[in-house]
């Protein structure tokens, strides 16, 4: 059947024939060149008519249903003429109307009842929800009239927006004459993700970003020769401003805000004389600021303003840089991703400034994953309630009342305020605005369906706009670039839905919604003060300059309905090094000294939670992307404080572990997402866990999310067991590189010591020594020695420490570290007492890709990154190496850095709270013998093959366990280790332990002398 025959037949088909929607769909598939259900495989539930589903309800009950037509990974299709919508069917409009409206239904005209598709769309969403994965499309068919397309390429099932736009998502029969429309439908049926605009946007953005990033680097490399850091930073700012002005001019050129592609022609006209382009650019940019006739382009230029062109300082280019700008200007900027400007700024900033600010620029897909539960979920819940009421009124004949409540919702939507208190170049704000614009389009579509006049729909100034989106940003360039990003995104949307309508002047309205400010700390001034660094010496070189912040106070955040963002990633232990002592102390002062060891990102979480629970607060929800270390002890305490406080707040969404983008300038970390609102836990929080890392698909469950971002977790209620007290410790923390020396150096230093003086040298091992090959280093341990004793008995060693350790200690803030500089910063007194008299003890690396335990000689000093268990009993080694303990570790471990699984052995939850089994003598002896054998066998294998390492062995074992084919090098490792020491370790297991009775400790591990 050709297109004309199809249209002729179905446009005049009687109602009785239209009821055969399956025939319509089969013939449509023939028309667009796509297979129809059962064409390729009969009875295929992945593509069929009347696809059975089950609706699972919160009370545990279930209800069967069926989808008119569904294709896995493509669409859910609902037909207006399905038998379930006929008289008496479960989706009969009269039945649905009685649910939607409290009014008694009035007689409806056939046009009203048959033409209204809003209810069908909501029903299609419910059916899609019943599937095990969200399809990218909903297809609504009104046989003989139209086909509607709704898309959600993120496949989260929360935001099905009109595709490709509100004005073109409905395809009438006549429009099927267009080959473009038929191709669009074919791709919906066969390759729906190819229609994702983000794919095209990524291609265009990548091409443009490559050229512009090179231009920025080229200009800075050329102009920063011989400049100091301050001058280089000023030059980078100037470059960023000029290139951003060029960027917006390219965009304005592409959407005809500058007529006749005049900026592109201006660029081309300076070929061969690139060094003078800045003169023409200066004339154009000054006119773009004020409006008026531009001599350079020989045309009147509209007034842009907005602050971007207020300062015009163009830069002279060379020919290669001009060519790069021409190539970028020739691209189609209507589809460019505004987040490009964040990446561009990152290129323009120097390395030092990026490190200071902890700057990260978040991929759009990750932003959407957080914006949806933080902002869109509550707004869509509001809209669904209004829509149901409006549909009920409309189908009852009250069209005026229906339009009134929809208009009221739209007005509320245009007053919603959003804040990103660490906004960078506006990525989160832009995505939030875009998603709210999609909701606005849906609302406008409902008004149009209800008969609203088109002129009323397009009231200028009465739309979701950049005016509603606030930001705080410490970097001045990023702050004003964020404003530009918002306006480019807004104008892109404007031209996408209103192609023939030009925005009014000034095109860039300077709302000043993004403030250049520190989001956490405000102050009246900064003073430079001198402080004495040593209690024993008062020389001028022992004094250090530091900053003191005068009148520190929390920065005022705008009153908004939603807070969202991705604050800087700086760990608690790195705060002083990254931000300075004065800043950290001022921040601690305004926070009442709370949570001083927590990661910096928790300061944003803490502040947002305080605003959420403040009396009269309008804040509804806040959500942040953080490193996944937020679930570790010090940072988790911030969440615990607010979740357990009054008035209560609850987590409504969380992803505890999510990959981070890997690329140039991006930290190699894993992230977490968390969203909170007021109220007690209701058991309905959404918890997502990655199902497929490569495709980034998720498993979703519901329940109560704890401070550890786990579902129905009891981790925060774990308590240390008395039987395990004082057994596990971290190794010594040197705080001075001079404590470590080679064996040869140790011998030379000892030559100057008094005869018979006790040697301070110990063998030293850290995680690298255990996982790879030992470096054979010695450590100088003067724990328990007075300074005078060290100087008298070991003068050469003393001088060595004086020169290599003391200068570093003198810069430390803690007096005890400065005054006792010849001793380890943390000598671990409790560990020394617990391990006294032991010939060996158990160790594990605190943060590691693979979790294993081993014995280490009692005379060896363990590094701070090793967890030491003060036991020489092989039974304990066996229990810790068992499947049961590995399962306990996996449930309670931290995830951090580049590791894609549990990595951090958190002593408090992994060991102190672990219930050791109550073993009888035979079982304990059996496990002890096996553990001893494993430990000795591993040592023999490694000694026999010097090229082998523990990491190499466990990497090969992990790949074998997952069925991954080994490389040639890995196969060699496997063969060398074929004595199967790791296989024995894998199989080491014990039967489940008995649950301890109340008031009884599980096992007295320690000898009576140390119990």
C-alpha cells in the first residue's frame, strides 16, 4: 500500500473499522518500511500486540494488564480505539472521567471525547512503568487521525516530552506524505536512540570544542611567555573573555540575530591579515553592547548587552588561530551543547587555579540523573495532579475552568526558583532550565488541546527563563560565563519552538542571577598575621605568615525552592593544603567547630539541610553530586546529624556509587548522588544501583535510605564489639619523609652513634611494599626518646632528622607535631601496647583493589595506610580471609577513587563491629591450619618467582573468576602461580556463625594478659 492509498483509506474509514487498530499499525509498518509484530518471530513478547504486564502495588498486590503494542528498547504504543477504551472497558473514558473529576460527567461530543489524548498519554506512561526497562518512546495512535510521539532518551521514565517539539510531535495522516516524517517513524520502530538530539549535539559540540580549545591554548602559549603567575592568570582571563565574545557572536550569527552571517564573513575577510582582526572585532563587539550601526559589518546591529560585551579587549590573532575561529563559526550552532563553555573555561584557566577551586564540570547525562529527582519529580507530581483535575473538568464540559487551573500551574512554574551554590559555568542551571522548559512545553500543549488561543500561549516575558536560576561561583570568569550559557540555552529553545519570532532587545537581559561569591564564607577583610612556629626556638625563620579572615560569617544564599549542584571535591585531610589554614579555621568557626574532618562537599550538604529545616523555609528539596567518600565515617556524620535531628529530613533518592567521567582534567573518582526533603522516612525513597557499568543501566528499589546511602541499612546502628576492642589499629603516620632511609643510608648514619646505643632502625612496609615488591626501606623510630637523648647517643641521625624532618614539621599547625619533631607524627601508642610480645601480626591494606590479609613480622613497622590486627592466631587470619568476612566487608566498606568495587577497609565497621564466630576447638584448629598453609604458600610462590606480585596474582584470579580471557602476560602469571595458593584462599570458608545472645560478646580473641 502506497502512501496515498493509505491516507485515502484510513481518513474516511468508519468508526467500526477504526476499532481495528492492529490492522492500522500493520499497514503503517509496511508504509514506513519497518517490520510489524510477528513478522520476524511469531509470539515474540519483545515485540507484539497486547503485551501482558503486571502492575505491582505498594501494598504487595498485583493487577494484570496489557499494552496495545510494545517493542523492547523502542516504544510503548497505546491506541485510542483499543477495546479496553470502549464502552465498559477498564479505560473507558466515562470510567476514567469519574476518577478524574468529582463532578457528575456531562454528555460529551464525539470530537471532544475522541480528539483528546491527554489521558491516553498518562495511561501509556503507567504501562511503560510496568515493564522492566523504560522505552525511549511513547506512541499514541488515534486511528484515522494522528500519531503522537513522546520521548525520554534518558530512559528514566520521568520526563516524556513531545518529540521533536510541542508543535510537531503530532503527525496527521496528511503529513505521512513527507519522506522525512516516514523516516522519523521508521527510526522510532527500528533505531529510536538514533533520534536523540544529544547525539547530534555531541558531534557538533566536539567539533567546535576541539577548535576553540586549541585556539585558547595557542593564544595563551603565545602571550604568556615571560609572564609570572599573576600576569599569566590575567592574560588567561583576557583570552577567555575574548573567545567567549567570539563564541556568542558565532551563535548569534548562526541563528540570524546577526544578519547575513556577518560575523563569519568578517572573520573570512581578515584572511591574510589575521593580526588586524581584533580591530574589526572591537567595532562589532562595542556595537553589540550598545546597539546601532556597525561599520565593520556594514549593518545595524541589535543591542545584546547582558554584561558580556561591556568590556571589550580583543586580542591580535595569528593566521592559524583565525582559521580555527572560521572553522568553528561555520558550524551549526543551533545544536551546540551549552556545556561546551564550561569545558572551554577549564582550558582557559591555568592548572593552579583549577586545583585551588577543585573545579569539575559534570557530564549532562549525570546532571539530568540528579535534576530529575531533585526538581522535576516534585514539579511533575504537582503537574500530574493539576492535569488530572483539568482533564476531568474539560471532559465534563468545563473547558474554561480546566484552562484556568492549567494557566495557574504555569504561572507557578514560571516563579519556581533554583540555586546552584557552586555553579561553575552554569551546567546544572542550564540543564535544570531545559528540563523545566520541557515541562512548560507539556503544559502549553495541554492548554492548546483545551482550546487556549495561540496568542495567549506566547505571552512575552511570561515563560520559564534565566531569571529563575541563581548561582554562586568563586571564579569571576565562570560566574559571568554561566549567565551567558543560560542565555544561549534559552535562546536555543526559543528558536527551536518559535522559529519566526525574534526576542526583544536587549537580547541578553542582565538579571545578575549568578553572583561572584564564595558560597560558604563571607568576611569583612583578610589580614596577614605572623605566628611563631616553634615553642623552643623564636628565630625569624621559625615564623610563618598566615591569613586571618576578619568577621567571618556564612554567605547568604538566595531564597529558592530547589538547590542542586556539584560542589568542589576536596577531601577533609587536604583542606588546609588546598584552601589555607586561615580559610579552614574561619569556616570551622562559622560552623561551630562541627565536622572538621569531613570532606569539603559536606559543608554544602550541611548548609542546604539547615536551610531546608529552617522555620518558614520555601526550600522543597536539595540534591548534590559528591564523591562516594561521603559515605565514610567523618563525612557520613554530617548526613547522620541531619537525618536524626529535629525537624526531620529524609533522603528520597540516592546512588551510592556512580562512575565519573574519565578524561583530561577530570579527577579519577567515583561519585555519589543524594537528594533530601523535609519529613520522616516513608519507605518510598528511590535507591539506584548500577546494573550494567558499560551501558550505565540501573536497578531501582524502594525503602528507607540511611546516611551511608544504603537501602534499609543498619550500618549507622552498628556498634563496636567488646571482644574486638583495641585489636585493630592503623599503622604509624610518619609526617616527615626524612624518617625513611635505605639500608645503606641507615648503616652510614649508625656509624656516628655511641657504642652500645639501641638502634632506632626498623624495617618498614606500606601498601605498595605488600601489594608489589618491597622497597627494603628502614624507618627511624625514636618513640619514647627525649630530644636530648637522641642528640647525645645518635648525633648523626639527629642531624639528619634536623635537616630533613624538622623544617617540614615547623610548618605544621599542631604544636605537638612541631615540638616533638624527632618522633613520628602519630606513633600509635595503643598499637604498640596491643602488639607487645607478638612475633607477628595480621595486616591488610586499607585501600586496595583486592581484599586479602597476611601475617607480618612483629619487628616490622606498619605504615598508616595499613590496618593492623594485633593477633598472631592463624584462626583469626582464616576468619578474616573467609567468604563470610569478605561479604561483611563488601557490605560495610567504603568506595573511593578509581576502584570500581568495595575498596576501603573501614576499621570501625569492617572489623570492630564484625561478629567473629564462636568456634569449637576442632573447627578453630582446622581453620587455623588452613590459614597458616595459605599464608606460607603465598609467601613461597612469591619467593620462587620474583616477578610475581600479590596484585598480579589477584588480578589474574579476578579475571578467571569472571570468565575474562587472560592476556599473554596474565596467563604467564597464572601459570607461575599454579600452585593454587589463591584458589585455596578463595575456598577458605566456615559455616555460618551462631547469633550471639544478648549481653554476650562473641569471642575473646585476645590472650588473657591483654583482654
